[in-house]
C-alpha cells in the first residue's frame, strides 16, 4: 500500500468518524397493527408504538426477546455503542449530548453493566478460580478505599466520573466546539469516559496473568491517550491545547480524590509516622484532617491556576461567543 493510498483511506476513515449517526428512512408500507389494530404507514404504530414486524409469537420472537435483554438488534445496542465509543469516542459523545440520544445505549446503564462484569472478573473469577492477585501494591493509606472499592466498584466508577465534571467544565467551557457545555452534558461526558476506561481494563485483563502492576500502568497510559483523542474530537482543540488543559484537570482530580480518601476512609501510618505525629501534638484524626485539607487545597489551587490561564487563553473564543449572543436579529 502506497502513501497516497494510505492517505485516501485515512481521509475516508476520518470522514466516517465525523459523520453523525445515520438513521433509516421511514417505510411507506401500510400495516394493520397486530397489537391495537390501528392502520398506519411506517415502521412503528403511532398509537401503541409496536414495531411493524412484530406479529404472532414464534421462535423468532424468542430469539428477539433474548437479544433485547442487551438491545443487541436495535441501533443503540450495547455492543454497537461500545464499538463507536472506541473508534470515534469524541464524535460519538458529541452526537449524544447534541440530542441524538437514541444513538447510544443508555450511558449510565452501560457503565453499571460493564462495572458489574469487571468486578466479577477482577474480584471473584481471577483470584478465586485462577489465583491471580487482585491489585498491585497501593500506597498504605489507600488500603481502606481499595477494600471498599472492591465491593462497590460500580459506585466507585460513577463517583470518579462525577468528580471530573466540574474540572472539565472549568477547563473546556470556552472550547471551539460545545462552548459553554452544561453540567448535565458534562455528567454524560464523564460517564462515557468511565465506560472507555472499563472497556480498556477488560480488554487488557489478560495482562494480570503477567503482573498486576503491568496492567495498571498499561491501562493508565492507553486510557490517557484515549481521553486526549476524545477531548480533541469533542471540544475542537489541537493536541497542545488539549494536553495542558487535561493536565490541570488531572492535578485537580488527584487532589480532590486523595482528599476524599483521606477524609472518609482515613489514613494508615507506620509506627514511626505515628510517633512523629504524637510529638507534633497530632492525633490520628488530626493527621487525617490535615492530610485531607492539604490534598483539597492542592486540587483547588491546581484548578484555580488552570482556570485563570484558560480564561486568558480563550479570549478570542469568548469574544466570538459574546458577539454571537448579542448579534441583532433581522
């Protein structure tokens, strides 16, 4: 394959990525609804919403109902949604938050389904059946949080998604695309990103047979690359503009996350650290509060500095947005 042929194939792939989800044209065939008897034209009955192809119960009905558990045969199946999310992540998310909600399997439902599958494989099947170690050795003070997350992985995934809403809103609110995106839109953006992370974790799960730390590092690097591509496609910044904004987002999330872990789950200290704290007049609870406050300040300062830099860097976009809002109507 020559370079010119490669470029043509890439241009076609890029055009496919950017093209919004397409829908089939409504049928002009006439039907008598098998459910309510209404006579109509189209694919679905406007009276009771039953599909035109639905008739008397048959083996095809059994097959259809089994597939409908995961919505595998309609345009928003979970497998189709995951495929688009991995091949054109930012454009697919853009379709959804722009109003094409039927283009995707329900995002929160998809996150819960994948989180349950991941928890089953990682925290039951691998350790109990294959004897594979669950996680790499995390820092000692995170042990309480890690123990909780093993039993509540679904809520942990959703919580981490929620935690990133405000940082993303602050750093990308003046982006060329989806300027001033709303917080509800930000919620679904983060849920989709959490789904991407879970899918990558499942795909790379065999690396646990080598070393859990290898899996952790591989998932972190590949997920970060996916997030960069996703943000570029979704918000319209170039590579550098996306990178430094995401850098501030990650610093803010790290600070807020560790503050939450230290404040809610506490911290575990070695005997030497406990002794040092006692000499300073701090109890275990005092050290816990001091650590949480320190991480919280770090996260808020990171987001504050990032917001100020982004405010001045986005001057042109903000001015264009103002002119668009106040432009008189003919």
